[in-house]
């Protein structure tokens, strides 16, 4: 975790906190697993998408940020209605207001399992 933060791999950290990663005993705990925490996931995602991709490519790219963002948008995650995406020069997508991501956990997206269970119960 600390190595990923130091290397600015916030998109990957967002993915790991969003999904969680079990250790050998099936527990979502450090040091060999990764706990599920939507608030931390959104904080890392906001950091990741606030840096223009052109600037990141010079430093080493973290491709996971827009993968996680695409997943959240495709799941129609509550709280992302106000997220504003803009097209930049070349094939670049810019998140104009990444602070909206910080409000996702406050808007009821705190537990992805509860949302998935709710969605499957209504289908």
C-alpha cells in the first residue's frame, strides 16, 4: 500500500479498495489482503483523475483510474450525476470536478455489496 501511494498509483489503490482482495484465509485484511473501503477508494480515485493524463504519461501512467471510473459510471453509482467529463486535446478525457467523487460515499455508496444485493433483488 505505501509503495503504491509513493509511486502515485492512486487508480490501482482505488480499484483495490473498491473490490477488496482476500488474503490466504479469505479475509479482506492487511498485510496479505486488502480491505474494502469505498471512502478510501473514492479519495484515491479523485487524486488519480485530478492529474491530466498527458502529465502522468511523462511520469509513468496509472491506467486503472479511468477503468475504475468507467466501472462506477456503468454501475450508475449514486452521487456521480454531477461529475463533469470534458474532452481535452487529443484522445484525453478530463474530469473537471474530481471532488464530486469524494461525495460518493456520503451519498449512499458506502458498501458495494449492499448495492449489488439491492440491485439483484430488484431484477
